[in-house]
């Protein structure tokens, strides 16, 4: 039976095979989601619905608030998400008609064209302009929305080799049966101002919202990221190589390599305490679904 594989899974494996084993094979995840992840999910929900209320509904998630400190932290996150969603919807008016478009395509060998018997590539496009992008009429253009703590020259230049952009251009070309080579990439920077001493949460919320209005050049970034046939051929070879290594580990029972260089890079790995023996697997909950971003999948297999 074929399983679904996503670019997130491929990327996780390339960073640390042991982390991939814990997250995607054992399906372990922290009991509490990192606030940045929940805020990112809320932002995407707000853009999809064109509504701050939709974003806040996802952010709250129906979880109880236990004390005043936690309540203030939640309200601050709500203020930030409100400012980001409101600001993005105000700053960009030409959003696509299609949001959160899920795809599922065959993962193929770069030389033979044969499809993998074990995996199919799946994921979700943030947005799709099907011929109606104002700057590229007649072309299928993908949309990608991100939130980031810092946006600088290195951040923007890295998009030229970004694995996700290449994944989605390749998959989109297959899904829509037409070469897709452009992604409208939009980034909303998280606020750089902090709550002042003695400032109420309400006062801070108003100051954050005003800052997004007054300094749009500081918070909103947009670029058209392009790919060539050579870029996508290179991606296909990389993806197939990762996929092959995953199967080799699973089929031959080879040990997954633990890349300790990634333990504390890009933030602290959520499995760090488990790897160093400070906690056991019972400190994590087990997910029912392998890929939470795929709405129609419950067990990691095609539905």
C-alpha cells in the first residue's frame, strides 16, 4: 500500500533522520504545541477566510486558560495575529480565488520516470491563481504565505534554492498538467515591538496594530520566486535520493543517523530532551495522523 509523503517530511529527514523517525514513524509530538506554530496556523486560516475572526478561532482552539499569566500571553498572541492578518489583507488586495489547494501526485524516478511503489507526494498550496494573476495573466501561479521573526537579505536570497518552492512548482506542474515556474511569495514579519512596563495588554494590542499601519515597509515583503527546468530536475533527484534513503532504512533496518548539529539550530529541537535521556517517550503524545496539514488523511495513506 502506498503512503503519502510531504515536503515537510522530506525536509525533516534531510535535517535529521532520527528526528524523522520519532516524528513520522513513531508519530511522537509534544503535548503542547509551540506558540509560533499555532500562530502560523491561525494566520493561514485568517488569510484563507479573509477574516481575523477565523484566525482567532484557530488560535484559541477551545483550550482552557488556567491563570492570569497564561491569559495575558494568549491575549498578546491574539493581538499579534490580529495585526498580521488585518495588515496582510489590507496591504495585498489581489489574493487568489483558490486557497489551501491540496494535491497528491506520483513521486517519480528522475531517469526512468517510474513511479514509486511506496510513496505518493502530497501537500497543500497556500494559494493558486489559475490564469487570473494580475501580473501574469494566463499562467498558473502558486501562492505561498509565511510569517517570520526576521526578514533580511539572506532570507530572501535563500528562496532561490528553497526546497518547498521547488517541491510545489514540480508538483503543481504535474497536477495542472502545465509547467509552473513562478511562486508569489509573501512574508509578514512578526512585530519587533514589545509590551512596555506598565502597559496593559489592550494598550499593547492597539500599539501593535498601529505599527503595522504606519510601517508597512517594515512588515510586508513580496517577491516572485522563479524556477527553471534545471532547478526542478535537481529537486527531483534530491527528492528521490531522500526517498530512497528512507526506504533503505525501513527495509534493511539500518539505524537512522542522528544529526546532532541540528539539535539547537533553528531553535531547540522538540525531541532534544528525549535524545539526551532526560525524558522518555511517555512525555510525548502519539498523533493519529502522520501529516496534520493534509485534511483528508487520517493514517498517512491516501484516503
